[in-house]
């Protein structure tokens, strides 16, 4: 059976980041569609499932929590890239993270939004250096509606408490962890593993949150091929 893959980017991302994954999927003859939150110059979009294909979600970070519950519930497999159920854990690390989120929220409301986003991208990409000329939502002024969505989703990020409504716990699951993730704390990663004990797991020790330069599309190919 063929696969239909729907992907969802995370906070402050857009669908252009999925290009290497989309190319690998279409080379296999699988259908690939990307959701788009519409933070920047791309319009919001959310594809639906195609009939007569195995339904697979590929989500990065907050992308898991940005999906409609009905779409999520119908997935037969989910690939969770640098993802989490609860983003802000309890304890001191969680308090520090809440302080950082409050600062990001304040920056989004003023002239410091672009600088804050560049700092976020650098932290998310680390240990890979960010190319300032790379396309994304931080390379031009933010539209008012995009800024509003960023703010709303930042609050959603801080308010996550567990797996989102509609999560298909009976689906095939793959958790891909970034060992040098500077965005998702180790405790949040542990909580996701704890919530999904039957999930397959791929740990990339040297990877950062954006999972850049890891050869991940090729790694996923083997796992996804088992579903086809």
C-alpha cells in the first residue's frame, strides 16, 4: 500500500523546511503534503487525508499540538521529531523556561520580534550555524496576522500539559530525539517517552532541535518503508 504523509512544522517555522523530506518521499512514490500555520508570507493551510493510502503524520516540535484532533485521530503512524507532550516541566528548569517564554512574548509585542526570532533560530539550529539568508519567517517584516498567530501559539506552547486531543495511541509511533536539543528540555523528552512506552525510538546524539545535517530523511526511509 502507498503512503500518504502529512507534515506539520513547529513554532516559528514554515513548510519550506520539509523540502528534503518531501523529495525523499515523492522519490518513493509516496504522497507528501505539508501543513502551514501562516506565520510569514505563506497562507495557512491544512491538508486532509487521501483515500486508499496508509496515513502517516510527520511532526516537528509544537507541530504535534497544531494539528486538528480529527486529522490526528485518523493517523495510522506518527513520526515525532524533537517533539513533546508537555513542554514546560515542573521544577526549577520549568520556572526558568517560563521566564524565557515570557520574554519572548514581550518581544513579539514590540520592535524586538525579529531579533528574538533570530536568537531562537540560532538556538534551535545549534550546533549547526544558521544562514541569515535562508528563507523563513524571520527574513522579512512579520505581517500582523502572522505575529498574532506566533503569539497565540507561543502561549499554546507554554500551556501544553500532555498529548493533544485526538492522539492515536494505537498507531505505529517513532520518537526521534535530538541529543543536543536546546529547545526541548531533557525532562520533557523523558515525559514523552514515558507517555508512549511502545514507540520506536531513534536517538541522534549530536543533533540539535532542528535536526539539521543529520541525514534524517534517509534514516526515516527505512522505518516508513515497513509501513508501505
